[in-house]
């Protein structure tokens, strides 16, 4: 890990229409520190471990409360690794949340709901999508189990933000430091690639339907990463993600049907 006061020219390359001034992406452009390739690889291994914690068919004890364990691990493992490689700076992913930030959470959640339903309707006209199994479980559950399922979404979706944002930052570092890309090019590339990767992570959930995972989950991820790009604050993108999933799963529950198109938190 390297410290330096020198600021690269890429700092001036910002998308002013969405990026707020005065805050740079953490662990990019030496703010607050620069991570080495080995440190980034360790973080990516932690991301994979967090993903496997919720993916592997492990029979966790004390159901239904036991389902909180893998969700917590999904968030804790990457954060622990970040704290280890960047001691004193892992909090850089987070910032204080303002009333304006809360408003943006709801705005981006609403935008994503509109986008998800629109893409889902288009997909349905061309193929039969795989239903979200989480919606099916929710429909078959009792009241207490439903409370646990909705509560469990919060740590899991925080974990999903971490396994998106950390690869996003690693890709930005790769594109600029190794391949000489501009900041804007690196940002767009990391935004697209991390969304595609996130969509592909849902392949086991949606019956290995590549089109559905990329078209629906990947597109939803593009929208849900926008609050991160705007604020560089993981609380804001996580908040938008939680509001989005609570709303859509709640809509599915009230309508008496499982979600058809799938959700990022599925």
C-alpha cells in the first residue's frame, strides 16, 4: 500500500452531471491510499468467499434465523479483508447520510423498479423467464418467517453492494494504472463490467439463464450503481437497493404471486 501526495490528472475527469464535487472514489487516485495488485487480488478473493457463503448449499442451523449467518458473512468477509489491507481506511467506502441522500435512495429505487418492470415485460414477450425462487419461498412462508426474510435482505444487500463496488474499484485501478485509460473511460468500463459480473453471479439462482441474468439483473445493477457513482457512499446505494427489493418483493407478496423476472437480491 502506497501513500503519495501527488494527484494524477485523472482527478479532473469527472461526469459533472451525476458526480458530486469534492469526493473521489475511495482507493482510486491515491485517495486515501493506493492499493497494490496483490492487495486487490486478496480483496477479490474475499469477494468470492462472501459470494460463496450465500451460494453454497450449506444447511445453516437455527432456521429461519440461521439464514442471517450467510448474509452477514457476505458483508463481513469483504469488509474484514479491506480492513486488513487498508488499516484505518476501510471506512472510506462509507460517509454520513444526509436527508438529500435518503431522498436519492427512494428516487433510484423507483427508477430501478420502472426499469426492471419494463425490461421484464420486454423479456417476457420473447421468452419464458425463470421466476425468482425467493418470491416463491416468501409466498409459502408464515408471518414470522416473512419478517425474517425481509430483515435478512438488509445485510445480504449490503453484502451485494460490497461485492459490486470492490470489483468496480479494482477495475478502475486496472484500467487506469495498467492499461492507461482515462478516468471517464475507466468509470464507464467498471460500471458496465461490474454490472455484467453481478448479473452472472445470479446464474445459479435463475436456472443458468444467461439472457435473463444479464438483461434483467445486469440492467438493474447498472441503475443501482448510479447512487454509488453519485455519492461514493455505500450507504446510499445499499439503501436504494434495500428499498427496491423490499418494494418489489412486497408487491409480489400483496399480489399473491412470486416475482417473475428476478431481482438483484434474489
